[in-house]
C-alpha cells in the first residue's frame, strides 16, 4: 500500500500535529515539502489539495484532507488498534472527554499560547517583524488563567481526557514544544501537574522524533 | 416523548428495573451562537433536553456554581447523566454520536473525515472572519462602542476569498461533507444567522451555491425552531439583554 502523504514541511507546527499522530499509530508516511519562498502553497497544484492555500494537506489514496486536527482524527480513527486508541469512539463518555479537551486546546489553550510563539519566534525569525510585547503580555496573562484550569484537571487525571492518553494530549504538542523555546517557558514551573504532564509527553518516541524538526534556524 | 437509552439498573433491593434517564440539561442563553450550535443538534437528534437559562448580564457564568461545571466560565454546558461537557463543538459531537450518528458519518472513514474537515473549516477559517463583523455591526452599537469599520472592511474582503472556496465546494456537492447533511453544515448555522442579519448578507448571496445551501439550512425544522430564540439583535432592542 502506498504510504500516506503529508504536504508541508515538518518544521511547521500544524504539520507536526499530523506527523505525531502518524508516528503514534506507526504508519508509513512521506512528507512532501511545499516551498513557501516560491509561493508553491498558492499555486494550482497545492490549491487542489488545500483550497485555502495553507499547510498541511494530507493524501491517503483517493482521499485528500486538510485542517490539521481533522487530519489527525482521520489517522487516529483509521489506524486505531486496541493498543493505540486515541479517540475512544467506542466509549461515549471517553470520546466526549477527548472532544472537550481537543476543543479546549484549539479554542482556549492555543488562543493564549500561540501568539507568544508567533511574537517571540515566528515573526522575528521568519518575517523580520519585531516582537509586539503588548500582545505577549496579554497572552501570558491569558495563558496563566488557562494553565490554572489545566493544573486542576491534571492534578486529578493523568492525561487530559482521563487516565488514558488521547488525541487531546497529542494536539498540544507542536505549539507547546515551540513555546518552550521562548523566554516564557518557565511559566510552566508554577503549574507542577501541567509540567509533569508535558515532560511525560515529551518522553514519547513520537514527540522526541518530531520535535527534532521543530527547531530550525529559519521557520 | 423520547425514552433515552433506558438504563438497566440494579437497585439496593436487588431487583432490576428499567428507568428512564433524566433529560439532558443545557445551560446558557439561547441567543448565544455557541448555545444555538448545540440547540440545533439537540433538535436534529430529537433528544429530550431541558434548557436552563442563565443571565450573561447578571454574570451567572462567573459564579462558583457555574465554574464548578465549566472552569472556563463559559456557556454552553451540557449535563448528561454523570457527564458535564463544555465547548460547543464537543457537546454537539457527543449529542450526535449518542442520538444521531449519521450526522457524523462515524461508520464511514472517508465521509466522517470530510465532516471533520468542514467542521474545522468553519471553526478556523469562516467563524474568525464573521464573528468580528457580527460583534462590531450588531453588538457594539448597543453597548455604546464604536464599530471598527476598518476591521469590518478587512473581514469582508477575507470573507469573499473564503466564500470562493465554499462556492467551489458546494458547486460539486450538495452539502459540505458530501451529498448528505451533517454536523459540518449544522455547525455553520448559528454565527451565519447573525451575519446574514447585517447589511453584508448580500456578500454571501452573491455566491449562488452558498446561497442555496444557506436557504436549505434555514428550511430545516430544527433550524427554524432554534432561530425563533435568536432575535437578530441578540435581544438588545427589545430589552431582553442576555
């Protein structure tokens, strides 16, 4: 069977979100770089894969998908085994908790954390745009409140959806990984359960492997 | 009346009885587009539920009683037996998974993937554009703030580009995930409802397949019922401020 294809470089956070899932399920895949400097992402060949002209796109045979969290769900659903069941769709209660914390990642956590990554790393290194400290300060305040909720959750449960790892935990990986390169990484020190959860995640072979590509000199 | 997943329960007298589970409770204010997203799914599923009204202006969502349900202090919140859920799309998925899984297409890998794609397109491409327009054009005049017209104008330009993608999609399939209605379509309703009440509705109507798809959504009994609780001014005009 032809390996599945991920379009977009492994150094991008949203691509990494998909790659971590592929590593967890142990499926063969190929990463096809999309060249930003030549605006390959806006050319017809890529627009046919992702009509919004962004990355990642994902191909499995005839199926072409986009939106990294949707791609993640597909991978985890298709390649689910008894040992690797990251969506828990066979159990109503567990699946609901996975969905809650996947949505929390997208709409609470990432909203607070991603701007810090963008302002501190991405804008300066990739675009030569200086850090907007006001945005960073506001985001740090928001993130502290979010981490209080996470601390309460993770002091009672080993992982976000319960006592089992799930796509909700995986989804936090790429942006958090980059956050740890910013001067604000020490924020997690005030939230011991969150810190322990993150450190445990980073011990996973999938995370170790994919994180090596998330630290380029140029984004 | 629906009997929901009647439970086989052994009580302390050691004889088994079938009990009807308590209806689900949905907490929040019905004018909220996040709330309405869930209400549409409840109606589509024909599930039994109780709407527990809360007051936004009264700050009910910031009270300890509500924070115990949702530590983020937001609505909607769903109570279903022992489960307490928040985040509107997570609640929507639970309701459909339990009562109307065909709207998620969980049994079909390709179709469920397309549902997930277009639910996320709404979340990450469309809603971030139309939400600030709704906020600036409808809400701000009532709260005494100035409309940020530059932001609105910029959003409308972005919207046109995004709608081109929707138009292309809906030219080749009846609904967003395929030729079947799904959560992907339903999830769009609530924010669009308010956007289409602004003077910028014509921007959407310029795309014939998007327009037809929108009108098909409006014709659904579930949507009509939920829309009745969503006055175009969020209730501000009539004094029913949420």
